[in-house]
């Protein structure tokens, strides 16, 4: 499970985040491209936009469920 205390600093505030366990596999960026992007220099993903629609929320949940290292979190807000 993703650790809120270790979330990447680039994540925008809100429900979803990516922590420092991200292995840059691209799954979240392919699943929810409107919400996740890549830090090109460091090689990891982060949430650049929190979901605003039901479709975006569903895509973020799919990314969270599919993350192979459980680096995506939902802080329960």
C-alpha cells in the first residue's frame, strides 16, 4: 500500500498520490493520462491533476488497483 508520508512532492493536493516506490512502469499514465504524468528527470509518476469527473475517478481507481508495486494511494479524503 502506498505511504502518504513518502508521497512524491510533485503530487497536487487531493485524494490520489504516488509515493516513492514508483518504478516508472507507465501503467497509471496509460490508464489515467488526464491525471498522472511522468517526472522525466527522476523517472517516476505523480498526480498532476486530481480527478474531476466520474470517468477520471474510475480511471484513477483502475490505476491504483493495477499498480504492480502499490505506489498509488488514496488518502481517504
